[in-house]
C-alpha cells in the first residue's frame, strides 16, 4: 500500500459565513494542493470537507496519515462517530437534551470514504511551526476570501 500524508484545514469568514477548505496530499516526492469553498457554511464543515476532498483524490487503497489542527475533526471521526452511529445520530447536549448530530452528512461521507483506506489521524497545533499546516491555513483562507468576493452584494 502506498503511504500518503494528507494535511487539512478549514476557514470561515464569520461562522456561519463564506468558508474555504484546503488540503495537501504528499506521496514520496510528489505533492498536490487542493482548495475550494462554499458561500454559507461553518468552520467545522470546512474542516471535515478538507479531509473528504483529500481522501476522494486517492485512486487506490492507501495508508493515509491525516494531519489536522481541528480537534473537532480528529475526535469526531476517531471517537464520537461510533457513539453517534449506535445512538441513531443523536447526542446529548448539556441543558438542551438530545440533539441531532451536526454535519451528519459530512461525517457519514467521511466515514464511508475512509473504509477504503487504512487511516491514521494526527492532531497538530494550528498557527505554529508546521509548514504544511500553515500552508493549508493560507489556502483555506484564500478560498474563503475568493468565495466571499463572489457573493453578490445587497444594499
């Protein structure tokens, strides 16, 4: 199996607001940068979307290390998702009772995509010394700004 490093990040201008996602795929000496965005989204959705878009680009089963600065993404896919699935995609929120899991559509898509690969999830501190994480942050923010410029202005 090929060993691939996938670095991901998401950004949002306002939350919700225009958002961007970005990822870098690294395999041996090869690398590929990807980014995109949505007009009305949240930072958490963009974090998940970055992982989805990166994994979608893999053409064969791989050993993938996903590096993210989002605890929400890492904990969601490695810890919380198992409970969500057994509880029918409902979770308990303090003082609010049972609530539907936010971003279920993306969690289900990511969960399905990773079944084709051997995926390991790593957390890295954001805005620190990780050059790839900083590059993803810049790409995600640029995508969010690009999307924001494309939104028609109303008076």
